[in-house]
């Protein structure tokens, strides 16, 4: 029986993690759950899974939730804020910490889990985008183990296994999103509703928009650089509309290994919890009779320049990756609120990077300094439009 602490249990990955656990109750126990403010979903999760620790980041929602839980269950410890997240991330009982908080908000608790030497199932790519060098060095020093949950990085992880010294290239696949065939002119007029209609994957809003701009693939390139200790020039991205091959690894002898499966996040989630073993899944099986062909094409960075922007940031240095991520989080948030257009996401991030002066990143304080700067600049750009 493995005890699981889930950071971000009410989000898309968090809910799907609980689906996996629900179908494998004899293998997993939930010991901690955290949420930002969605206490309605959290309350149902607590009733079903009966964790030891529950964390609500929002203070007003925390007070309401604590009162509700206290009325029926005295043993559950209800906490709030950064200290609460740290407790859930470092809980002694937890065998695996599922890091599924969206955005840079997941960095500090993930850092705490790694510092504690935990096994971390990492679904929060922003942790490595903004602090990859810090986190991976910490993991080595503390003997913490990071298992990727993103479908692409899980695929690479499975293909590489113990053969990292023989890897020559990593090939990340991307569906191309809902706008793969649209012209540059058409992209200027796409709506939020259009952007949220991903053709293959069921994901949260932020990552769905990132997939539509191809920024998500750019962030995954940066994440792969740190997860697998590989240079940017040895990481390629290809559009694969069918989303059956989740990524590939080329080895020095020319052999290429690929991991295939239906586009269902429960598969990599389950593998991150059962590794190095596998367990039976009730569904999500690939039927080759329904897939007569698999296609690939190079990404068009003219129409989708966010991918190139991410590569450029990775080559420029750690602080540029932080600025890229912070500006993108602001821009996507503004787009989700209907305040800017789809193509303005790239425009805003590019302008922030143009004004960024690279600095050395040696601590989380350095990370948040650059992050705050990039967010403030992005918001100022919005106000001046």
C-alpha cells in the first residue's frame, strides 16, 4: 500500500489521479489533499478518501472548509497557505507526492518535497521550467526521485529506462492543437471557446490554451532538458495529430523507441504511482484497427512562434525561462478573461523577453524575483495597449 499526497487535488490532474486511486484502492491510500479555493469538489474528495491532512490555500475558503470538516470528522488536520502546502508536500507518511498545482504556484511545495527526499510524481512542468537546475541538483543531493507525469515526458522516461548514456535525441510529439490548419490571419480572430476545444486531450484551461499556442510544447522542451539532462539542440518537436505516439527517443546506434497509447492522462498518472511495476487498467487500451496511419509534420513556428520563443529562452539561460513562464501565465490569464486576443499572448511574452536582462539564478528567491518582474512588465504592457 502506497500513501499518496496530492498537491492540487481539485484540478484536472488531481481529479484524474483520484480516479486512478479509486480503481486501485487495494494499492493506494490518500494521505493528503490540497486545493486553492474549490472547496465544493475538495469536500467530496475528503468524504470519499478520508485523508489525514487537507490544505486550502485561500484563507476565507479555508475557514469555511475547516468549520464544515470539524462538524463531522475531528481527526483530519485542516491547514491553509504556504505552510500548509509545505506540510502536505513533506508529510512523513507520504510515499509519493503528486505535484499537480498549476503554474509556478507549485514550485515551493515541490521544492520542499524534493528537499525532503520524497518520490515526486511531477505534473507541474513550471517547476522545472523556472527552477530546473535548482530542483535537479537538489534531487541528486537528497536522493529524491522525480517521475514525470506529462504524457510526453512519461513516454521518454519509459523509453530511456536505464539507457541514458546511449541517448542521442529526444523527440517530443504535439497534437498541433485546435488551430493546426488555420492561417496566421485566421488565428487573429479565434475565440476563447475555440481555443478550449482541444481535439484529443481533456485538460485544464491553462494547459489547453498553451497547447493551442504551442507554448506548452516549448515548456516541455525546457522541462525535458532538465529531466533527462540533455542539450536543447538534441530535443526536437514534431506535430503528430493522432496523439498516439506520445514521444520518442533516438539512440546513438540509430534505433528509435516510441511509447504509444490512447490520449488518456490516466495512463502516465497510473505509471507514476506504480513505477517500476505496472498494474491493470480497466480501459484506455489502444485498438490498432481504428488507427490506419500515423502522421508527422514539422511545427510551423511562423504561425505558432511561442515554440521558438521557448527554445530561444532555453538557450539564453535560466532567468529567460523564468521570464517566459511568468509572462505567459499572465498573458494566458488575460486571454481566459477575454481581455486580450489569441495572438496577443505571443506578442506580450515576446515583449517581456525583449526587456529582460539575464541574471544568474542561484536560489528560489532569484526565481521569484524574475518571475515577479516578468508579471509586472506583462501587466504594464496590458495597461498601455
